[in-house]
């Protein structure tokens, strides 16, 4: 029995094991390739899903930007309307002021004082006129100071002239400010 040659059997077993090894190597490589492909497809699917989300967000951002612009336009329109309403309310509040001003100009005017010119710029009023004497101009200034609708009389020019009848006449120029005693009441009503 010592002379039995087992080499061909070992060789065939070696070839079988080699074939098994290569089959297992092929199966392992196939599984590795499949795992890599599956991972690749899964990563690509996640990338595509994220790109869709990003595209959706970008579209929504564009829509929101449009809405923000519209809101800004509406806000600007609102501010313009509020400014117009304030102007109208101020005009409504100061509307009777001119009537009161003219009434006060007449009621504060002493005898023998005549006005030749009256100009108004905002609340500043310039008055030019003539009086019999400087005392009449002083009385007019005191009357203006006592008035509710006029204040701060400032005499800028006073000069004495002789009239055609030989009487001495003082020409004067006053600066004063118009006030509105009802403005405090209007502010407290709101």
C-alpha cells in the first residue's frame, strides 16, 4: 500500500479548492460591486432629493421676495397716505386760524393807526402801517402781545414824516408770529 500515488487526487482536490476560491472570489467581488452600486445609487438618490429640496426652497424664496417687494410698496403707499392725512388734518385744524388772525388784526388795531401792507410767511407776519404817534404804535404792540392769536411783536422800523396837511405821521414796520390757542386743544383731543 505504500506505493499508491495520491497525487492526482490531491491535485484534483487542489483544483477544486482553487475553483471554489475563484468562485468565492467572484461572488465576493460581485457582492462588493453590488454594495458599491447600491451605495452609489443611494447617495445619488439623496443628492437628487436634496437638489429638489434646494430648488423648492429657491422657488419659495423668489415668491417671498416678490411678496416682500409688494409689502414694501404697500408700506410706502401707507406712509404716503398717512402723510397726506396729517397734512389734511393740519389744514383742517388751521383753517379757522386765518379768520381769527384777520379778526385779531382788526380788534387790536388802535384808533389813528392804519395798515398799509400785511404779508405772511408760515407763522411769521410782517405789518407796515402809519400812525399819528409812536405811542399809538406802542399801544398796538401791547394789544398784539395780549392777543391769543398773535405774539412776539418786534418793531423793525419806525420813522416820522410830515403829511401834506402838516401833521406828523409815524411810519412803522412790525414783525410778529401767529399762534393758535386751539392747537393745544386739538393735540389733547387725539
